[in-house]
């Protein structure tokens, strides 16, 4: 029996499917590929590749050291490619107004207690807990998908990233 | 709403094959070696028994899921979250045009009980309706034994994220949750987690792909992470999605590995709309007015992204929300 070959895709090696329209508009499916999006993104630009009312999935090119971010709710980051560290600080003072949705970019590392860090690779999912500040560090380019809420950091450029023609 | 008494006849119908027949409202169900037979006031419908049991398994396990579970192009259920419609031809253009469609509304608990009993009686030893066809025995023939263990699996739903305290636990060899035969090459490495004292419940990561590689079911999303009503539901897919799912809200797919090809049809009529081929890294929306069925040649990993907000069905049905998630 041959060994299975599970194909994951990466920034350097991905294939893209597509929408074969029989009736309607391919834009209805907002079809994109996270590796393609990340290949054209600036480091740590949070580009929406999924949107369900206020909820979004952001594709992030992880390259170098990111700004510090914070959110008033949980977020989850799934690594699709690469090896990335996530460092966490519990700020002495809340950095995000209570109830504000989406992540915000901080001006720098906030004063507070170091919570720890994780190192995650392809297929790993890290919690970005509510009320923390977090920073990504990646020596080589990688790709994250962040499950979050639409916010100040979310970049929407659907016409650029999605299949628009049948 | 039909409030007919549920009855399950004690004796098998027909040729003494050993199976029970089931009735609820004016629907009657029987099976023989190869087929499920469904009769209702306007007619009869037959579904191959393996397809029927696979569809029935999902409908039961998902509590009738979001929206419509089409067993095939004729028969299915529509979830109204407390009540459920069971129909023949309701979402088939031909049946509707000929006024041959039929639907009854039931209390969800009542219909679920009938479906559970049917699934238990009609699933023979050696057949697992949750497994890929290549992984299980046949559904055919006279009644022989049962497979209660297979059909009584509980749906896995994380409250916040797999692996956190008081949340879903990891899948392990010791628990019998071994790596699936088609995912033996999926890395099982663990992330490094360095939590300072007091932050063990906050600094957390887990290998989601490894977790998914140990799933022993197909086409059965389980929640791995939540952000309020936003749910990442990972699932392993192989061969064909037994049902055609007509969601009552927008949902999204993230293809984590390999490839799935989707047939997309109009949710109400079944008219073809598109074929969507998704490869690893692809992200696509399933609009709120379609139904879809997937084909996965090799076992693949899919993340189904759902919005669990209970107000959505009515908001889409009323036209307050457009069926497409983004306009551009």
C-alpha cells in the first residue's frame, strides 16, 4: 500500500482552485487563497479573506517582528506556513476600551506582566486571549489565519484578492 | 404542526428481513436489503440504504444542523430550531411545479427520537455510517447485529479552544483516537508553550492539524475554537458528503489540506449554480441561498467557519441580509 501524501500548501508552493460558474457571479463566493494573499501583503497587514457580518478571518504575512496588538475579546491564530513565536504581556492598564471589537495596534510594548510565549508551526493554533497584548516574531515569512472580529486593523480589499471573473 | 403520535411498529415489513418500520405523522419508513422506502400521502420515494443511513447519521448527530439537510434531490429536513420540517419534493422544482411536494412539521425532539431509533435498528454490525466507504463494511442485506457504538458518538464542541482546562481534550492513541490511515504523514509535533505562573489558562496553543488527523468520522464538523458566535469547525472529508447542505446563513470553507470539489445548486430549486474547486489554502464563502455537496478524492482537512448567531435564519429569510457575504 502506498503511503499517503497529504498536501498542505505554503507560501513557496501552493495551488489555487477556483469557481466554475454555471449561473451567477463568482464574486458571490469571495474566493481567494491565503498563501497568495500573504505573498502580496506587507508584514503583519491583517487582510480579510473571510467575513461573516462582524466576524472576519484575517490572512497575515508573518515576517520579522510585529507591532504589539491587543483586543478586548479572544482571537485565535492558525499557522498555515512557517514557524512563529507569539509573546504575550498582561498590561497593567487596559489597552482597549471595554466592548471595542477587533484588534488595535499599540504604540509599543505596554507596561505589564510578561505572560509567556509560544512557538507555533504549520497546523498549530494559538490563543490570543482577551485583555492581553501580543507580538508575533518570525525569522522567515510565514502565514497566519486569525479568527477575530472586524476592527481597526482589518484591511478589506476584496476586489484585489478574490476571483472576479468566471 | 403535526402532533400525530409516534409509532414504531414492532415487526419488520415485507419479506421478514428483520428490520422495523417507522412512522411519524403521515411519513412511513421501511428498508429492505438495498433501499430505504419512504411513503407519504403524495407518493413513494426510494433512497439507496447506504446513502440514506449516512445522511440520517448526519441529521441526527447535528440535531438537524443549520438550515436544510437534503438526503437527496427529493427528501430532507429543514431546521427551525425547536421544530423541524420533513419534506418530499419541497426543494425540487419539478415536484413543486406539479404540486407533488409534501411537508410536515414536527417537534424536533419527536423526529429526532424516530430518526435515532431508525438509525439504531437499520445500521448493521460492521457498517459505520460516519466512516468513509473505504473504511467500513456494507450496509446491505438482511438485519444482522447493530453498530450502536458508531452511531452514538457525541459531537465535539469546544467552548473556547481545544486543550484549555474544562474544554475539549486532545485526541490520543491511549484513548483509541489513532491517526487516520490517510493522515499518517501529518506531523504530530506539539507547539512550545512557555506560560508564566498564573497564565497557564491564557498562554495556550495546540496542534490543530494533528487533532484533526485523529478524527474517526467524515463530513462531521466539530468546533475547535470560538470567538463569541464565530466558530471554527474542523472536519475530515473523504469521498462524498452524504447530504446536500442548504444553509440558512452564510458559511465559509477554509481548505486546510488537499482538495475538495463542490457542487453548488440553488437552495430552493436545485438548479446548478457553480462548481467550486478548493485546494489547500483556498478560502470561499457558501452564500445563504445555495446548497452544496462536496467530493474529496483523498481524505482532506476542511475548516467550516460558522456564525452561530440564532437570529440569522430569520434575517436572511426576510431579506434584511443579502445572501452574499461581501459586495465588491
